[in-house]
């Protein structure tokens, strides 16, 4: 991954492949942002005019390249848009952290193949440095595991694509400042694990089976001092995990329930994160139609997010106990697959009539939610690519937040907003619960078609222990980007919800979350 360093050096004397500066959208045209002073001076104060001549406006995500001025040791200046210029009337106004994150991500992606770049974006403290660092690390991400990246013997370059930016020097940061160094350590820990989650989401399902995912979790747990327990299919039968066994019954790749436990000696709060981990979703007997199967390797994005968040919490040494539950299964049609009309007895003892085998995520989550509830954590947050209905409601970049407690739902939404993950609070209307009434079981896995994402949330609520605060994140939209890259978000797996979960753990550790 791209190396991050801090430097107080002046941009002109820094040896690098490029100098990255910010440009904002002012009332009368582009405006050079703080950090670009040396470049502007070298252009005799006409940098904004030069950028405007080249078509730059300062709009978010815009990137303009121009030759570095005479006297600079770097040959290239990369000007990246920051969006609207802060209100000059507000003395405390600065550039928004998310704007810095996106700008750094755009620049890092554009500088793929470079050895070193200096980022001279606006820095007004450790928060800005952390945001720039995150943008660089997330924007530079690429998934090349299955590509032929062997070097061409004739020129020494990769045959297929460019490697990520090797080093990013953040100007304006102080290498000896404890807060500045801590901001980069946090950025590296969170982003390395988020990028690991992206790798998992992008891995093809023939390689990422439930067993393979469990093995990866075991390896990471050993590396970072996290306790791990893996229940295989035999242990699941013995324990009565009917949801996981029902969904995984149609596949030769048997299901797993992975428990990751990070503990801190001085912690007095306990969070449980539960992730849906369907390593491939064919829909089962209720087979998905053509055109809906191709990206279903991403149906384990919730489990990937939970896994990454627990490891990040351990790496950061947060003063909170965090338990991650990965509900892993492959949903396939076969002679042993669960059928529409079957009744499953869940780990909680409740029975579920399966009306649609493509509503399988809620079944594996139900078992994991009950397992998490038995430990009586202070709060449970589950993460899942659960419903297409949530995508219809919120689009492809925003996840829905439901909860059994309004104040906790607000806290989760605010945490997501703080770290730059688009989210929106959603209700759990009681009248929709009746649609899941079953004549043969305690509940059916389907209800009314309209409001399907909310129905799914109501189903999950049935398997949360009494008195336990719980939230559900439906990340079906933002978990996998089928379009082109934007900001620091790549094509493919995005690592959605990782930063929100980590922030919730940080807030809990600080005593600021209930």
C-alpha cells in the first residue's frame, strides 16, 4: 500500500514526480487553495488564471495537470478540485474533511505508477491530515491479483496496468507532532483494513468460499491478537443454527460462523458487529434472473466490513471490547437446497417459513444476531447487502440505517456522516410486521413487497435479544460500485460501512456513544 510520510519541506525543493495542490470554486472563478502558495508565487500570482485558461473551475473531482514552474524539482503540478470555497466571513471555516478526502483520492488514482508525490492540500490540523491520508490510501487502491502483472522483459514495466502510487508526502504536517503522527497511524490502520475488505469483496467466489473466508479471518486474528472461534457445519448442526444450515445446504462449500473477539483490559463497554457473508448468492431455488448474478460475489460485503472493523479496532488499541460475527454461507440451488415452503428452526428456537430462498441474508443474520445477543453487549450493529429495495429507495451510494432505538439510529447516522459515508435514517413501521405472519411458523422470511427493505429490518429485529440496543445497516447500494471510479471510491468492492463501524467503536471507547 502507498506509504504516507509527513514533511515541512517547501514544495519547490522536494524531489518528487508531482506536486498536488488544491483549487476551489470561487465566486468569480477558480481559486488556489491554501498549500498552493509556492506554486502560485512561481507563476507570479497568476496560477488561478492559468488554471482557468486550462478549463479548471475548482469543481469537486476535477483534475488539471500543468508543467511545474521553473525552479521546482518536481516536473508536474496536479491541481485537484475541492468544490466550493469556504465562506470567508466565518473565521473558523476550513475545507471540509470529505472534500479533502475526495481530492486526495482523485489525485492518488491519477498518479498510479509514480514513485513519489507531494500533497500540498489545505492543512489546518491533524483532522485534515488524516482525511488527506485516507483519501490517498483509498484512492490509490487497485485489485490486480488475477491480472498478469509480470514485468515485460523489454522495458521492465508491468504488462497489465500500473502499480499504485508508491509514496505520498503530506506537506504541512509536522513529523515530530504527536497528533499529526497519530492521524497518519489511524489513517493507515483503518484504510489498510478497509482495502483488505475491498480485496475480499473483489475476490471471485470460486476462491472465497465460507471456509476460505474463515481461514483468512483466523490468520488476521492471530496476527493482531484477536481471539477467533470458527463453527463448521458439524458444529452448526450440533448448535441448531438452522438459518445458516438452511441457506448453505445447497452448496458443496459448507457454511461457517466466525466469531472474532477483540478485548481491552480497561474496557467497560462491549459492541457486537454482525455481518452478512453470502460468498455467492445465486438466489437458491428462487433463482435470480439473468443479469442479476454477475456481481453476487459482493454479497459478503457486510461480513468483510465487520471483519475489517474488528481488526482496525485491535490495531488502534481502542478501549472497548468489540466482537465480530461473520455469518458465512454460499446460496446455491441443488437437491439439498432449502425450498420455498420449508420451515427452518433458527438458533433462537423460532421457526421461519421460507417463502423465497433469495431472501437468504436475513436467515443467516438471524442466527448470528441471536448468538451475539446471548453475550449481552451494550449494542449490536449488523451490516448487510440485504435488499434491492434499499437501492430503489436510496440509490447506489447511500446506505439505510434502521434501529430499535431512535437516538441510537441518529448516533449511527451521525457517525457515518462524520467519516464521509453517505447514509440515511429509515423507519421500522409496525404495520409492516403483520405481512410476515405465517400460518405454519412463527414468522415468514417475506412480507409486503412495498417497503421491502424495511420489512427485512423488521425481520431482523425479531432475533435481537430483549433490551439490547440494535441498528441495521443495509449497504446493498454502496457496497459494490459497478460504474467508474469517483473520488477515492474504486470500481468494484468499496469497503462500505468499515469507517462507520470503526468510528462507532472510537466513540464508544471515548464514552461518547450512550
